[in-house]
C-alpha cells in the first residue's frame, strides 16, 4: 500500500483519525488511561528510564498515552512538529513563556490580549525580572526600537479579545526577523490562536514559531473541559515539557478524552459558528440600539482587507457596543433567552459577556482605553443554534433598551 502522507490530509480527516489510517484491532474511540503511574515489568524498565529512554512510561505528570494521542492529533491538525497539552490555556501560556524567558529578558507584546495573559505579563512576570513592552499593532514599525538584544519573545493575539482588532501577522514576522538578524539572537514569535482557530488562520504559514491555544474554547467546544496546548518545533516542545514537569500544569487523561471527542467535530462546529457569526453580525448592524458591530468579516471593520488576507474565514466572535453604556449592556444580557449570560467562549452554546465585568476587570480607565474596551460592549461567542432563533433573541433583548 502507498505510504500515507498524513500532513497532506484534510483538517477534518486529521482531527478524526490522527495517524491511525491503517487496520488494527482495538477501540474506535480513545481509551482513557486513567492512571497516575505505570507498572514496570521489572527493574530494567526503571533503569532504562533512569538512563533517559523516553519510551518508558513512568508517571502521568510526565506522559500519558491518552494525552499523548491528543497531542499528536493537534500537531497534525496545526501542521506543527510537536505539541504539549496542559490543564488550561493559562498553564500552556505561562509554561511556554517561562521555558524561554529568564530574569533580565524582555517580551514585546501587543497590549490587547486576553485579560488573564495581560495580567500575567503585568503582575507576575516583572516579579521574576522579565519585563514587557507594548507595541501598537497599527505601528508595528516601532518593533525596530522596541526589540533589543534582551528581547526573547514577541507575543500577540489576532483577532484580539474582545475588540476583534487584527495584527498583521506577515508584517510582524518580517519586522521581528529583521531585528533578529541585526542582533544575531533568536526571538521566539508566539501567537495565541484561540479566537481564530486553525480552521480560519494558519500562523505557521506566516513563519510564526509557536502557537498557543486555550483548548477550553473552540477545540473543546462544549463548555465541559479545561485545557491548553502549545505547538511548535520538537526542540521548543521538548523544553516546554521539561519545564511542565516542574510547574505541573499537565493535562488530565479524562480531559484529553473529552478533547479527543471534541476534535472530531471541530471543523463542523467552527464552520457553523463562522456562518452564524457572519449572519448575526449583519443582522445586528441594522439595529438602531446598537452603536457599533465589530466583526472582521464585515466590510465596516476597519481591517477587513487584512482579515481577508490572513484569515480564510472570520470566526465565531462578534462584539457589539449597545446604547446606554454598561447599564444597557446589562439589560440586554439579562433579557436574552437563547444566548446564555456566561463567561468563556467557543462552545456550541451562544454565550454573552460584558468585558468590563469579565475579561477586563481590574484594569484602569487608561488600560481599558488602550485595549479599546468600552462599558457598553457585549462580547458574543456565537454558537451553533438556529440562526433565526439567535437573531430573534437579540432583537427582543435589544428591544428592552
Ligand atoms: C484568547 C484566550 N487565550 C487564553 C485563555 C486562557 O485559557 P484558559 O481559561 O483555558 O486558561 C483565554 C480564556 O478565556 C482566552 O480567551
């Protein structure tokens, strides 16, 4: 039989079958290795482990077959070399960052990040001597002076949370590589691709080094698991996994099983979320009680041209700013019947949240302005419900304003 070129398979086939396109006896679904430790046949196994043989299973914080299978599947889906699965998106992000940065190093990031990441950068990393500088995504040329010989990481998200502003990935990579050459030092470019997902945006095609993602969101997709993933080169992931042994944010085998189940419908779900988001965004643009609809797929989005260039579709996140400021946003969220008033995103259920009360709490007025977050904003994570029901639901809730 001709050798299967797994990397050339479609995303859906990769996410359903991984590297198992061959006949074998066994379960159709992923077995859960719900164990913390592994039996040795005899002490030779322990000796082989002590001598560094990576094939000896010893302890689930180090490796677990259910977790490793999902890592392989995601590696294939994202066209990376290797992946490390974590207990949450924040565990993935923090471990990835700490695997490259030490005291005295600098990170250059865009200011508009998921609030948890932003606060980790602002409140925790400086305590360990790692400092953050911000680059305005609309003035990426500033990287020429923001990047110094101390810069280890350039970190960004696109689209950003919750304002759905875009960062020009190609430009950011080009400018960073230029500085890398000038200083003759490796700079790791890390993207949080949680919002777009690999279906809509392929960062490795633009030369990004590392993708981090909260698998709690679209990859998980059912609001029932917590997880995170880092995808990159074999060397990078080796270092991440070594540090993960110390920091301990390993994925749980049962969460890996749930994620495996979710990956099989990933493409179907996100395609429907893309379609629903576009239809809802278009419908909401027509309501007078809505000041602004932000969705990269709308021609009214200031970076729509860039969105078309670097995204194949525009994702399931829509942000609206309603009349009446935060009181208006509260009224609308409390009046919805189909959409659920809850934090998080990426699941089959449509969720709404008010950024000033959720992702962007504990930020000063200046910080909110820097992030472009206003009190009347509602972030909508569009699910896979019937689109007409969603449009009617928002119409009746906005009617209460
Ligand atoms: C874009 C983004 N990145 C990372 C995270 C953190 O993921 P987790 O909550 O799984 O730790 C979130 C959570 O909302 C997110 O929205």
